[in-house]
C-alpha cells in the first residue's frame, strides 16, 4: 500500500490547495514529528482487506485523517476538516500499479483531545477501493 500512501501525500502536498495552506504544509503519515506546531494533520492506514470476485482483485483500504488544532474553540479544526473533505471526498488520483475505483468518506467526528489541553481532534475516515 506504499503507492497509495505516496499518492495521498502527493495530492495533499503536491500543489496549492486550502488544506495544505491552512496547515502550513504540516501533513504527516503515521505520526507527527515530536512537538509539531499546530495545526497539523496525520493520515494513516487503518486496515486493508483483499477482495476477490471471479478473476478480479480489489483492495479495500480504510484511511484515516486526524487533524489537530490548539484552540479553545472547535471552529478552526472544523474549517481545516472542511478543506480536507473538499480535497479528498470522491477524489481522483493516480496510484501507481492500481486503478482507483472510489475514495469515499465513511465517517467523521470531532472531539477534545484527552491528553492535550485546549486541543481539538477532527477524525475523518475514508474507504478506498483499488483494483489490481
């Protein structure tokens, strides 16, 4: 799934867009750098499941974006999440070695981060279907 991760990172950082601009380019895979300046986003692969239908093979991948912002209000993190959704909802992208069938938002939630005072977390999950 390295090619999917590369494609997502390239889409997020490869050109001017509101999501990357609002976060100051601070988009990470897996985990943020230590003491990362907020706001920032971390995306990760939650799961991947191969599916077979007749002689066709698909990969069902659950991707997650976590957007963090240090603020008393949830307004900023909700704005950043809106930019993320505008960029990735039903998006098209090239994933080397695969055909992207769908990049579909499945769920989202907003909450205060348990361990970081005055920090909001906006979580967005996408189901990605790739054909091999």
